[in-house]
C-alpha cells in the first residue's frame, strides 16, 4: 500500500508525530510503500486524518 503524508503534524500530539516518522514519512507530500499488515494498518488508523492511503495491486 502507498501512504502519502498530506497534512502537517504541527499542533498534533507527539505520539502522532512519532507515528508519522515510524511510517517512514519525512516530508509533506512524500509517499512510502509498506506491506499490508495489522501493525501498519494500526499506525495508519492513528494518523488517518494526516495521510492518504492507496492500495497497490
């Protein structure tokens, strides 16, 4: 799955900023690819208001 960071994490709790970093996102509008695992899904759910997710076939 492709995860794109779409909204800044400024003003959000530190644990959400750490989750963005743990996903490998370093700058806005950058995309990373991850396997679809329960752990990754949980991280995406935690910051779903900051990222955009696309399934890769």
